[in-house]
C-alpha cells in the first residue's frame, strides 16, 4: 500500500491544492452492502407496526400540527416528516416509520462505503455492512421516527464526504460535508458537535492546511445559511435548547450521565463490535498507510470527550463509532485472511451469530409485548415506551367517566410529559376525553388550559406535592393500568383529580408549569 505524502505542517502549499500527492487506494465496488442494507429496511418495515407509538413519535405528531422553524428541543425536520406521514395515512405506524427504515438501510450502505474508502475489499465491505446491520444505533432508531435516526444519516454522510476528501486530497468535498451538516442542523444542533470534532481532528492529526482552505470556509458558510432559520428561532425564544441540554447534563433524561456515556460505548454498536472498532480506531491513529485519516480518529476522541465532560447522551458520538467500526472491519478482514484462517473465521462467525440473535431480541419488537422480559427494557429503554398507550388512555377515560356530568364538561387533562399529552391527542377523542395540556418542552407553547378550567385530571406526577401548589384539592382517583407487565414511565402512575385553582393559569403556566427536559 502506498503511503500518502501528507505534510501536516505544510504551510506553503496553496490552500486548495490536493492534500495528498498519491491518494490511498479505493476498495473495489460490490453489491453486497446494498443487499444487506435492503434487507435491514425490509425487516424494519415488516416490524414497523409492532407494539405501538413511542412517546417521542406522539410528540412529533403534535409538533407537526404546529409547524414552525424550531421547537424547544429540535428543529423542524422530523415534525414535518410526521405531519407528512400522518397526512398521507393518518394513524398508520408503518407509513410513519418508513423514513426511518429507509435511513437505517442507507446507514448500512454508508458504513460499507466508508470501509471502501479505507481500501477495504469486498469481504471487508460486506463485513462492515453486517456490523452496521446489527448495530444498536442503527436498528433501535430505525424502528422509530426519531431525530436520532436523522442524525445518524447526517453524521455518516458527512463522515463519508470527509473521509473521501482526506483520501483524494480534493478539498471540494468539504462542500458535501457542509451541505450535509447544514441540513442536519434543521433536525438538531448536534451536527455542530461533529463539525467541532472534525476541525479539531484536522488540527491535531492534519492536514492542517485544510484549516485555511477556501472550500472549507465555503462549507462553513453553507452550514451557517442552512442552519439560520432554526438558530434564529432559538435566539428569538431565548435559546430554550440550552435548558434542555442542562437537564440532560444533570442526568434527568434517558441515556444521559457520564456512567451511561461510558457504558453505551460498549453496547451502542454491539458488544461483538467493541474489539473491532477499537482496532479500527488504533489503525486510524497509528497505521502509517492511513496517515491521511488520522483526523477521523481524533474527531471521535474529541467528540466523545465533549460528550463525557458536558454530560450529554451517550449515543451522541455513536455515528463516529460506526466510522471506526468501518475501519475495524478492514483490519479484521485482513486478520481473518492470514494465519489460521479457518479458526479465525469460525470465531468471527460464531460471534456474528450471537450478535444477530441479541439484536433481534433486544433491539427489535420480535417478542410479544405482553410477555416482554424485563431485561429487554433494561437494555432498550425505548422498547418499553412503545407499549400500552391505548390502555393509558383507557385509564384516564375511566377517571373522566367517574366525574359528575357538570364537571366532565369543563374538565381538562394535565400531563407531566409530552408523550402523555400526545397519547391523549391520539387516543382520547374516541374515548370522549377532553384536550390534554402539558408544560413539557414545546407543548407549553401549544396552549394552556382555558381560564375557567378548574377541574383537572392530572397524570405524570408520581406524588401530588407539586399539584398542591396549584390546586386547593388534589385527590388520587385511579392508577394507570397498561394491562401488561412492563416497566415504563407510565405503568402504575397515579391519576389525580384536582379542583380549585390557587392562581389563574395565565400566572402559573410559564413560571411554574412550563419545564424542559
């Protein structure tokens, strides 16, 4: 293999000249990864209707009814997708989740394409596609309409452009990075973290002349222009995303906290893939023939350090781990092709079989919802959040029917989080439930209860302490019964009937009821 001539401190070269005089070789083209990606999409579509809505999907559907350039915790992209899907086929989970299934298949192909950029042959590319196909960060978000799913595609596409730029020395590929990151910023601000990681990676691992390249500056301009609508919205509303980030950093959210961030690195791709992505990371940082790619290895180290120190969610860096996994697939394919070939391939095959079984059980809705083992929810929190929403609405309807007729007419529902409000919006009308309100994230901006709403059915508070600050009478009137043994955030919660507002809604809504997280 020819080592690229990359002088990390060549300050005399014109900024738009090639980075390497002799680019590393590109692997051969193969159809295998496309077949694997297509299989992943097909499986996800077949399982898309299993269980039910995730709390975030219920929230996205509500956000889609209030289309805007931004929301407290996200950009406009996923709510717009939810609105489109629900317009095409109202209440159809398969249609709602089709974009995610397609994105997951595309992610598998991109992982293999990155392995090809690293010089991987057909076997390495197919192995990289397989590792992507069983990865937790691909399958779990691929089953749901999620901002995480879109982020996965954005990061992988930007990483592929970056790797191609480093391999070929053509800095015009920076425009691809900028376009992808800019569009991704309309989903969430996390692509900015990838931009920081890539720039830091170039500063640490080279080629540093990219930091002065006009195409890189043009790419930064593209990001700024495309991200402007969401950033302007955030600025006009006092950057509420910072409050959400603060709650996440405090550990008050799923998959957040430094311990979780460390643990997730070992499982977010697959336990089977850990030695593979470690080998890939080491090769990116140390292999002489891959000197051109050192910025990619440093980028993951920088991004993970930021996530760890800032207390972000442990899966934020996972797409870059898939890039390291692609590199590791090349290294592993080389390892499997020398020495005791049969024994080495047998070890890989046995581990692959275990990885497939584990992914099918833990990451996909293959087991019956009414007999879902507790360890599945322990590993995959989101699985529990897709079960029991119709029964949740039934529990609220039973309490509502128990109110005197005159109170039923003026009652409203107050929920602790956006998913509960979304469930009432989805399942409440056919059960005769009144409108649900919530102060959680963007739900607070979708309206507060009418001034005369002095009878409230409240759910989402494990204890009535906070409710007693707002009402003179707080009585437990029932409990959420989802009719299955699942340990999620709603099952078994008390339902309170509250009467007698201490202060008008207009006074307490923004100051007390509104909350982020």
